[in-house]
C-alpha cells in the first residue's frame, strides 16, 4: 500500500517537470472525479501540460515535491505573491499525509520569506484539506475555461508571527483579541458545531456543543488509556481538549456493550439539556469523518468499541 511507506519532501529539480506534470493530470482526472464531471476536468486539464511551458511556470515559484521509493507522488508551489498556485497529490497517495507534509514545507518557506499571509484558489477537492490546516474561505468564485464554468474557493491563512504579541492582545474596552492560532482553532471548531447542528437538526450551537461533549466523554469512558491517547492525538486542538477534559489514567472504564446503552448514557448526561436525537452518536461521527484527515479518521475508527463501529460512516475518510 502506498501510504505504508515513508514519504520524503525535497525541493523541486528541473528533471522533475515530467513527473509533476503527470501528477497534475492524474490528480485532476482521477482524484477530482467525484467533484468535477468529465467536461469540467478536461476544461481544467485538457492534456498533460506542455513541458517547456510547465517548466516556465514552476521556475518562478518555490516548489516542493514528495517522493516515495524514488517516485514523485505530490507537489506544492508557492508564488512570490504568497499564492499556493499548485497543490496536487497522485490519486493512490491521497489521504496518506503527503499533502500535509508538503503544506508544512510551504509554510516553512513562507516563514523564511517573511510572508504574513498566504492565499490560494482551492478546488472542491482541496478545500477540506486547507480548512483542516486552518485556512478560511474568503468567497466562492467561478472561472471559465473553454466555455466551461468551474467553481473554486478563494482561501486565506494568516501566518504565525504576522502580528506582534502586542497586536494580538490589543484591548478595546472589554474586548481582547485572540492570538491568531487560537482564533483559527476556534473558527474551525465552530464549523464542527455548525455541521453537527445541521446534521442532527438542532436549534443552537450550545446544543451542538453539549451533545458533542457528551458523545466524546461517553466514548472516552469506553476506551483503554492507550486508545484515549490515540483518539486525542487524532483530533484537532480544541476538540482534543474537550475530549480529554477531566480525564485521568485511573478513570473508571465503562464498556460500550451496545449502541443503545451508549445512547442511553449520553441521554442521561444531557438530562439538563435539550434531549438528543436517537442518531446523535452517528451524527457526531459523521461530523468527525467530514472534517478529519483520512488517516486521523481511520485511527479513531480503529479504536471504536465493536458496538459503535457500525455508526461510523461508510467509505474512505
């Protein structure tokens, strides 16, 4: 399996042009097939890019490639204006952490160049990945190619160090702004709560938060300590904090023998709140699967008690 072997990240070399062009074409026509129909994909990439033009495009950018067994399985580029122009992973390497490693390299290069903000024009396929890295959608937009209208998303991220500590904590009356990394984490978790509100047909974000916490804590009680740590490490910062809130290594374990008993316990935990729908455990898992990186989703699913495994949404994460 491609994802079982380590990936190495290195700067692009001129001899990588043909391999990166092939990754681009395959990623568009195979990897993005669930999001764009055939006409859209051929308008986006009608053929493997012409190599001289492709080399010229990459020559003005910082480019990093990902390799496994001497094969290029992904690449990402950064223009001097702070735009991630190209970000593509071979279809058989998607969901294996390649994009995350490339993104880390790009952030390092942006820091080296003292950039304060990055932007990109993300496809439907790329948008969830960038959101998981803390990017925010500025707006949905359309472009026309060969008479075909394509949808993408202008996204931005402010980089750590783009504001001084004083800028991050300026007081305005009773209001104090948050550090940028805390603000991004808060925005991302609010998206989780919004998604759960819609998924479970709830009325408020407060209900979403109460139910998210209850499901997290009941799941935690069903896990061995090493599993608790595995799940916690698979979650982003804010959900991780909620998941391990009040936890200790000697916490009494409560088996999850049936899904019905787990729901009963969650219902009891929420007895002072709005009663949860019968599907609340599945609804929470659905939100997790939607927002988590594939590898993180697989880690959590592998830790679930057998009674709860059927509640994890089907399909790859």
